[in-house]
C-alpha cells in the first residue's frame, strides 16, 4: 500500500544522511536540516541546497536564521524548545510541538505547518508517552493550521498513516535506517 500525502518532511542531521539520487524528483518532498551538535561547513549545505532545488525539494534549516538566509533555504524550522517570536513574513516558518500549549506558541510565532510529536511509541530514553491515531485526530480537529505527525513512524506501522486527518507526514530516524521506505511513500 502507498501512503499519499501532500507533503513529506524528512529530517536529516547531516547532508550525507540521505542520498537524494535515490528519491525521484518530487515537489512534495521537504527536507529539514536539523543538526544541533556539529555544524557542517556552510559550503556543503549550499551545495546540498542546489541539489534539492534541481530535484524540486524544499529545504528548511533548523533554528539558524543566518544559515537559512545564506544558503537561501525555503524556510526556517523552529523546534519546540525555541520560544523566540519570529513572525517574519519573508520567511516560511514551520515548527514542532508536543502539547496544546506548544502548538499555540508555534501559531503565535507564525508557523504555517506544525509537527506534532510523538504519534507512535518510540525507543527513546525517558520518552514513554505517545499520542496514537485517535488522540492525534482529536487534537488536529481543533486547529485550522496544517499539523503533521512525527515520531515512531516505521515501515511496520506506516499503513496506519492513512487513518490520520493530515496532509503530510514527517520522518526522522527511518530516513537513516531504511531509505527503502521512500518507495512506499512516493
């Protein structure tokens, strides 16, 4: 079964985490470069941006407005812990949240898309709770903004995504583990 959504968001921590040549040209793909440990050279990210542009992919830079502008990214990604107010109409803002409070903060910041985390159970330490399909659908029905599921989405449960009332899908660890998953998405 294929998962058909309007947007697919793929989180990467390094430009080498994903081989863009394995993914077909597609305007639905959005890549979020999220590296909080060691920053890659800016020239590598600019080269990566050019490849994304050729393939029709959008590139978002996490939590670094300067890098976002320098590499001419499509937008800025604001993680849940970022509480700064941006509301910059020249930059496309997307963000992540874990609760109603954080969703409302991201809306105030001007985010057009919000990733709501954890849809399914994950193996991360100290993170036991997750939303599940019913709770995710109940939360998203309260908002007119685009809310996208993130967390715990694997090849074993990806078919359940069709039960969600959402226009997108976000993947983090599965991008690195199983690049084959892209064949089931697009």
